[in-house]
């Protein structure tokens, strides 16, 4: 046998249902944001690795041109060993 809820119980149950729905939507949104951040992190790491390779190639060129040394990143002066 079905029991008919009182108006206050119906209102309370609907409020709970709405809150559950909102939390479920928020969880979905956060998971989507996390996925996007993971992809962005992977892209940035890949870009960083590319830049390191470019830096190594640049240093090879400088070493061939000026001899063994290092580039001071603050002054941009090439300092021989």
C-alpha cells in the first residue's frame, strides 16, 4: 500500500533530490576540469621538453662557434670555460 507524504515531507524530499542533482553535476564538472587540466599539463610538459632540445641545440651551435663555455641566462653573455 502506498503512503501519501505530507506536503512538508514532499518539499523536503524534493529539496534533497535537487541537492543530490546539483552535487552530481558539480562532480561531473570537476572531473571534466581535471581531465582538461591533465591534458594541459601534458601539453606543457611536452612543450618544455621541446624547449630543452632547442636549448641544447643552441648551446651546441655556440660551443662550435665560440668554443666550450656556457651562456649566462641573466646577462646573455657567453662565458668560455
